């Protein structure tokens, strides 16, 4: 059996981009894209609907699952009904960022998900809150240069406030996290490879 990356968004292009990142760690990873719903989850209602779709998805036998949206929609439901390991990119990123009591923040594009992000991150240590880019997140996603500049500005704000690490919060932001890794003034936690490494460890793969 092979592990599976589940994209709760309905964008096949986003799934391909996330797989390209995660397969650096888990080369045999398969992909799943939500059959309906928005191409980008931007608010709590969409996240709740995604949780139902992901949690109830009819899946073939798999070795393990990565839920690759930052709010980890459906992760708990999958973990409750399946015997394989199920990890979420949000919880795994929080665990990595807050390791050893490190102060950390989330940098993201979706103000409509702030409450859910705060709840998920708050369990992981010295969480400082969300730093959110201004403007329409969908428009920003269409302009890589503007996206990188907006995210980097918020990373610098978080650093100035005392953060020692920042999570780039969102599965569709995986490529931006890659691009900013060498430009960030503080440690940058990329959720997709972090979750892939966590699943690999749970599967005892070398």
C-alpha cells in the first residue's frame, strides 16, 4: 500500500503542486483532490464543509494519509475510522514550530480562517497569533511575486514582535514557503514537508 495526500480544495493543480513538494520525502505518495467545493478554502464555513467531504471520503486501502489543508479538515474523522496513520499539515507544523517552547507565529492569506488557526495552533506552545496579508487571498495567489512580498512583510512583522519561527499557513502556499525559505529573517516552517516527514516517521520508512 502507498500513502495518500488529500487536498481538501478542489484544485487539481494545487494537488499536483503539493505532491511535488511532499514527494521529495515520500516519493510513492498518491494524490486525492476534493471532488467539489472551492478551489481555495478561505472561510470557516468552507472549512467545515471540507471536513465532511474529507472525513467521509471513500478511499482505497492506503498506508497513511496527509490532510493537506492548514485547518486539517476531516483529519480527526479519518483517524477515528481508519487504522492507518493520519496527519494534518496544520498540527504537524504547529508541533515543529513550537518545539522546545519556541515562540512562533502563523503567516497566511486568509483572515476568514483566523479563529480556527488560533484554536489549532494554541495547543502547541508559545503561539503569538496570525499575521495576515492584506487584500483578496485569491487575487494574491494569482501573482507569485506579490504573494511572496506580502508574506515576507508579515514574516518580518512577526519577527519584530518576537517570533523565532513562522509557519506559512496553507497547503496552496507550499510553493511560496519554498521560495521564501532563504529570505526569511527567522526560521520558516513549511507545513507540507513537515507533515510528510512526520508521516514517514510513523510509517518507519527510511
